[in-house]
């Protein structure tokens, strides 16, 4: 027999953390963040024989002065094939929310509706239409699918890499040749990675905002306070990384390399003087002169950059959230300075966090949002970067609306259209 109950935080967390649709957005930490930012938050669910079999976060804010808007954040968490359970939970939610003067309930479960490869070809065989059909049977309205980014809703398309026990070598073998080359280049250039503390978040904000302006994503950004609140409430589950060059180390390395090249060049020139114009040594001389020119360029550039940035030259930054079930790549940006882009800082950070996921046995690496447009015209560069890691594009099942006060909800929709 089913019973509808208000759940204790620890009851909800125990159920959520083991659920197949667990996501950082339906975690207790996400609920606490919402509450801190002004929402009323509670946890409700269904028990059978004393055991939780369905649950959700309910976050609410006032709307139309006398009503409340409720969001079942990345919920509901239950078996959607169990129509009896879904029907019971929905019916009880409607009764409960009516007492709380709810206008409507929005939910957006983190359920993969379909999977596509890098060319946009369908690769998943499982038919997930039953979820939409069952939700509609119990009174929900499906809001359809969207292909573009939307600041007012959760992402509808994500890009995922399933590590499934890979080691670092297997990971490098798995990614595209271009991505592998770029990662190896960042290793050769000895890019540094470190985490940013809360009092260093101005570095993150500046790089993030410059990147958003450059790429036209300004409307997707939140207030600085939101990111700081994320650090507070996600705690050990969140990290902000900075990739950078140590100008002194890079300069010293280039000077030492130049000395070795010059010594090799002297030896080659001696061989040319002994043997005459040997093709072999002439080619070696040419290659060494090219290397020497490249090192001179690095030395000059490092002297210039160190005057502007100091010893730590920032390249890129990225924010990541991880739980045992998923590592999520949230926000990122790279320096606007064209002299720094060639160092490919974002790849250094990505490789660092992928290694972290491997070390901590996190199989699902979520690169997060992409557009659902796989045409060359629809490519905004974000997908091009992410698909180099040879993952899959996943379409999420979408948003569902459950009107609680039908008459007021109909009026609300008309007002919003004006």
C-alpha cells in the first residue's frame, strides 16, 4: 500500500543518491542552494511498506501575488513504467499542492530520451515514449523539445562520455587524434593546473564574462553571487580550476632549450665544414635553425607576457561538480588574449578532470549543454570542441507541467504571451 509523506532530508538523500535518475540538480545540496536563494524547499515522496519508492524536491516561489509556482527540480524520481505508482504520486501531489495554493508544478526529470553520435545519427534503440505517454495519462502536459540554449530552463541536450573503467592510456586512445594531439601538446608545454579558492573567484568571473561576451552567451550567465553560493552549498562536490603558465619556468625552460639547440648547431656546422655540403647535415642545420627561431619567439613572448601578467599567466578556467554517479562540466572560459589561446588551456583542464573521474571511478563524464542542431550551420564551436572527446549527444525527455489551479493557470499563460 502506498502512502504519501513529507520526507526527512536524510531519507530523501538516501533514496536520491542511489536512484538511476540522480543528478546534481536533484541533490540535497541543490535544494539547500535553492532555499538560500529565496525559494521554499521541502522533500516529499511515496513509501511502500515503510520504504521510499518515489521522491522529489519541491521548490516554490510566489507568482501572481496569491499563488505559488512549484518546481520538482530534476524530478520526479520514480519508475515511470509503474503507472500505478506514478498515478498515485501525481494525485497526492495535486492534493498537497492545492492546499498550498499552487498555480502549477513544473518537473524536468533527467532522463535520456534518445542518444545520437557525433554526426547526429540515432544510436539508441530503447523507446522512451512511454514516459511522455504515462506522464500525460496522469495529467501532465509535455512542453515539447527545444534545440537551442534557454536561460529559463534546464539543458535539453547534453554531451556525455562514458569512461566505463578506462585508464588514462585508454582515454587518450579513445579521443579523436586532434584532441589527443592537443592534450599531449599541453603536457609538453607543461601547463599548470590549480584550484581557485573562493577569494580568488574574481579570476573566474573575469574570464567567464569575457568568454560569454565573445561567444554571445551573456544571457546564460548568472550573478556572481550565484557561483559563490554554489561553492558554499556544493562544498566538497565542486571545484573551480585554473590553467596557467608559470612565466619563469617557461622562460627558463626556453633559455635552456635554446642553449642545447645552439650547441647542437655548432656541432652540425663543424660536421658541414669537415664533410662539405652534406645533405643530411644541411637538413639538420635547417631544422635546428627553425627550432632556434621558435625558442627565440617564446623567450621574447614570455618576457612580454610576464611584464603584463606576472609569474602566473592565466589561460582558462572551468567549474565542475562531481558525485559518485556523475562528473558535470558546468562553466568555463578562456583568456581573450590571442597570444594565450594557442596554449589550449581548456584541454589541459579537461584532461585533469577526466583523470580525476578515472581515479575516483566516476563512469559518467557529462560535458553538459550543447545545441540539438548537428548541421554545420548550427555548430557554435561548443559541440565541435566537446565531440573531440568521442562521446555521445543525449536528448533529455523535456519539461512537464501539471496545472494545479486550471483556471488561474490558463489566465497566467495568456498574460505571459502578451
